C-alpha cells in the first residue's frame, strides 16, 4: 500500500470530518472507499483516442458533414 498526502479545505474538509465522526472510521478509510466508488464510474477512452490529429478545429461541430464527405471521397468504408 502506498501513502498519499492530500490537502482538503472548505466544504470537502467539513464533509470528511463529519463522515469520520458519524461513521467512526479513519479519514484514510473514507477516502479509499470514496476513490473506489468514483474510479469505476469514469469510462476509459478507446486505445486510439488522442493519438491522431486531423488538422481541423471544427470536428465536433461538423462531425456528420465530415463523415459524409469522407464517404463520398471513398476515405470511409
């Protein structure tokens, strides 16, 4: 097991203190459980995500038109 130091202030620190008292558990236990609950909810990106650059800055706004053009030009199956 590794040791990690985390600085928490404001509302998050107050919530942590409240949980420590209410559940009679250590801060470390609560943070570990929170991380375990949070981590699986994040969807992993596909392996190729971010590896290629199209040179275009409008891909998101014009995705459908870009794909239509690629099909017409024989660049997309």
